[in-house]
């Protein structure tokens, strides 16, 4: 939700809340890192937060470069964004044997594609395409969350029994 709000804020002329929405989106990454600390520990939670914040900072830079038509910079940042996705997949798969690196990369790459579709539709003012991209993105982020949480439960079943 906050990613979509950020794209809206960043691509809407005259929007004054871009900085605040980005700060809230970055807080989500801290919340996710904090959520894994009970099972993976402080250090791992902090590392995940760091990787996820990099993901968000890169998308912010991509949005800014795309808005101003800097295609070469968008391409460079996009490569960094995919490298960050690789880093996230490697981190999660190293922490959890039930999360396979290649499967995570596929999920993360699709996430990046769907965010890109959202941004592209927003910049083109193609609202029907944007709605479709957002709907698809929401379904996909739920799939990602389910995949990761299922892996965590398999790894630590004793923490999730009643």
C-alpha cells in the first residue's frame, strides 16, 4: 500500500507529501526486520531491514529518474535494484533452508516488474493499466508473504504451535 502511495505522491505534480510517504514506507522495512528478530535474532533482523531499505531507496531514485526522463540512469538503477533483489533472496535462503534462492529471486523479480508496471502506468496516466498493476501487485505481495511465512513456520514449528 505504501509503495503505491509513494508512486502516486512522487508522480503527481504538486504533491507535497512525497517525503513523508517515503519515510512511512521506510518504516515498513524496519517493521519487517523487527518482525523476524524473535526467530532469527537482532543481527539478522537488522540486516533484513538494511536490505529492504536499500530496495525502497532504489525505487525512490528510479521514480525520480523516470519522472525526469533520465533513461540511462533508470537502467543503471534498475540493475542495482535487481542486484538488491538477489541480495535479499540470498539472505533469506541462507537463513532458511525451506526458502530456495531461485524461487525467491523469481518472486522478487516479479515484484519489481509489477512495481515498474505501476510506475510506468502512472507516468503515462494510464489509470486502467495502473489499477491492473496494483491489483496484480497486491495479489503477488500476498503470495510472497505466504511463501516466506510458510518457510519460517516449517523452520521453527515449535514457535508456531499452540
